[in-house]
């Protein structure tokens, strides 16, 4: 069974102490966050931040925040290894560009749907104008414009409810 990155029987050093080639003390600050079976985590963090700086950061934080801090450091270190100049900011920028492109594509698709609906209404209106004059029954005694209004209200309109106040062209 593991306890903070060490086996209970033999005192196996944590990944940090193993990489730094030092004896892993019982109260090692790295042991709970860098277990021996995940040496790549500490290797990338050590490469980017340095063991001394990581130790200082962990010592300054309350214990309940240390796990999240280590996760953030590992993420940033891995991003820095992949992209030494921009790190995780490069990944965020790339994702933002993808969001912008997708929002533009969505706006164009929504505009095309509106255009198709208007085309359909126009065709319906032309068909209504071509109908013969109605008989004297009260329900059919409507002008072509009244029939168009009824058709418009009966049509299913495509509306994105959460974005109802936004313009289709804003990205």
C-alpha cells in the first residue's frame, strides 16, 4: 500500500528525492505530490522551476492548497517543455483562435438559416397571392397579407434563446 508516494515496508524515495539523489526524509515536502512511480512529473517541474523554488512555493502555501499548486506547476512545466516561449499562454491563445473561428462559422450558419426562412416566406406569399378569390365563409375571407401574417406566426422560427439579445454578426 502506498502512503504519500512511499511503500510502507522499504522506504522508497519520492520522485523528487530520487531525481535529486538525496535521502527522502519522513517529512519530505515533495513526497505527497511527486510519488516514486511518476518521475516525469517532478522532472519537468524541476527543469522549469527548479527544486529550490518549488520547495519554497510549497512551504509558503497551506497544505490544503498544495495539491492544486503542484497540478498547476506540472501543467505549466509540461506546456513550457512543449513551447518554451509561450508555455500555456500559447495553448490558450490557440484555443481562443479556434473559438473565434467557430463563432464566425456559427454566425454564418445562423444567417443562412434566416435567409432560407425568409426565402420560404417569400415563396409562400407568392403562392398565396396566386390563389383564387375566397368564398364568403368568414375564416377564408382573409386578404393575402392576412394569410401571410397567419403563415408567419405559424412558422417555426429558429431562435437561440440564451443569445436572443445578441446580434448575429457579433463574434
